[in-house]
């Protein structure tokens, strides 16, 4: 593997992708090896078919998680982190969070150390996956969840500790606010810089993919200086960076009689609780959603459930220097090594990765072949128990069935 086979990034964010790029992968713990092997079969075949064998991926394994600990004594080495950053694009299976080893979570560590600030989750219905919705086909959204701040920053103190009491004393005596006695305390930082880069990446995605709107989801009616500011900064960055490509929802009605001019993206905002209702009642009114960390965590999983659950949901963590694509579920340890589980989440994350690299045809082939496979009744155990008359196959057989349809 040589230097010229590394993907590089230009200052404007575009990628230079060689014909045989080196892409690091982490197979993951638990069911990770099973779903990774299945995913690799599908990605390699899609690339081969799409480019008549003229392009291919050179996979570079990174020993992270339990495999990393077994082989190097480290769950996540600096060398692995550097490889993820240097190669710009990577893909990973789920990782167990080691208990009592000084990590909150390996996944969180990767996101924080590499400043992968946008957690991107497309949510699209794949027929005929069982869904609790009457019209799941109306759901086609992409969530951009801020990944680095908000209540998830980990700034919190347990009730009754010296630290919590000091903060309460400061708030009571210096800031003259009332805090319940011996409360546990958590801090919710939301900054202009981190909001603007997240919302800008959501709008850029909408521009690149010709999508109709970007919705800023927030709870600014209650938390004015954090979530309210998120919404305000979101509108600001839309004006500052995408003034020619966007209009606000207010302008849509004031100036354009409710019909967006061709090529303009509508920037709107919704209070979080109301948006939870609206994505159930009128899902086709929403396309890209940009939101702070905690709201994003909730809405991503709720929307995934609307189209059939986490087993089918792809995801990526994207920053300015690199992007790591990943399954959205965990390591499901009870199924480890049984060649049983559904690899769709990681396969669809692989499709997202190919799209990110500009290999859109290969990505689209994967989505279509996966849908055709499920439509023909070939599914893993989780879907077999919900689809009457379906044939249950192993994880690897499901991947082979997809590969045959590419
Ligand atoms: P989980 O691993 O997601 O598994 C929970 C249940 O979800 C499984 O028992 C299974 O349900 C179903 N499931 C998950 N993946 C599936 C798949 N590919 N196909 C079919 N069904 C699937 O959640 P967990 O048990 O709470 O977490 C286990 C470990 O994973 C923990 O160490 C956690 O820290 C880690 N984790 C890692 C990530 C990540 O790496 N991004 C994310 C979340 C959790 P049934 O039993 O009903 O069949």
C-alpha cells in the first residue's frame, strides 16, 4: 500500500479519491466480525460491478476494541486514531465499552479526539421492512446531530459531592439563582462556533443533494441561551454562507406565496417536542434536520424506529479532517460468532461511505440490491420473525444474496 493510494482532502472540503484507495476498517467486538465480513463482501462486489473491475478498495485493518487489547495491549492506540485521521475515510463495527478502564466509551473517544462533530443519520424506508407507520415510505430524512457539546459534554457533578456543593454555592451566592438543596448538577454548553459548523455541514449536504429544506430542531422556547441560540446561529450561518442558496420559512410565505423558488433551500425551525409530533403526522414535510446533541440522540432513534428499527439504520461521524462510518447498533454479545444477525446497518453505512467518496453508483446499487433481497423474502432472524412467509438465512448468506443482486 502506497502513499498515492491515500484519499486526501482539499481546503474546500472536496476529496481526492484514487482508483484503489486504502480504507481503514475496525471490525468491532461481539457481532462485529460477522457483520463486517458480510459488509465487505457487498462493498467489494458493488465497487467491482460498478467500475468493471477498474477500481477497488485496499482494506487496512486497525486492531481496536477487544482485538486491539488482545494484540497490542491497548483498546484504542494513538496509532489507530492517527490512521483514521490520515486516511480521511474509514468504517467501523460496534465496540464494547470497556468497564473501569478509564474510557467513557471508545466510540465517544474516537468522536472527541478526532473532532468528528456531525453525527449523520439518514433515515429512509426500505420496503417491506415492518414499520409501525401507516405510510413509512413518506420518511426520507437525514439527521445532523451535533456530537461534541450540549449536556453530553460530560460536565456534571454527583449530588452531595464537594464539587456539586461548590457549584451550588457559586450559583446561589454569586449568581443569585435558586438551586434545590444537594441537587446533582449538569452543564449544557452550546457554542456559536460548534453550532455554525454543524448547521453549515447540514446545509452543504442539502445543497449537494438538491434537498428542499433544513429544519433547526431546538427547545429554545425554554432554554433561550443554549437551544434558542442554536436556532439563531443556525439562521445566521445560513445567511452568511449560503445566502444565495437559501430562504427562510418566513420569506417563503412573505415573498414567495409558500412555494420555494427553484434551487432554493428553505431554512425553518421547530420546537423539539412539536417536531416529534410532526415527523409522525407529516413526515414528508421534513428533509434535513440539524439539532444539538441530546435532541439528536432522541430523534435519530425515534425516526429509525419509524422505518423498522436500529438494525437497518446507517450512520457516520464526520469532521473537517475525516469521517468514520459505523453501524448504529451495539455489539449484541449474545449473538457473537453465530453468523446470525442482520448486517444491514453496517452495509448501508458502507453505501453512505461510497457516496461520500463520490462513488454514487456503487452506493445506489447496494441500496437497491439490499431492498430486492428483503423484498424477495430473504432475511435474517430479526426480520424473519416479523415478516410472514420470509426465509430466515444467516448473516453471511444474506450478504451473498445481496452480492448476487448487484
Ligand atoms: P445492542 O448491542 O445494540 O443489542 C441490543 C439488541 O438489539 C440485541 O440483543 C438484538 O435484539 C438487537 N440487535 C442489535 N444489533 C442487531 C443486528 N445487527 N441484527 C439484529 N438485531 C440486532 O445493545 P446493547 O446490548 O445495549 O449493547 C451491547 C454493547 O454494545 C455495549 O457494550 C455497548 O456499550 C455497545 N454499544 C456500542 C455502540 C457502537 O459501537 N456504536 C453502540 C451502542 C452500544 P434481540 O435480542 O431482540 O434479537
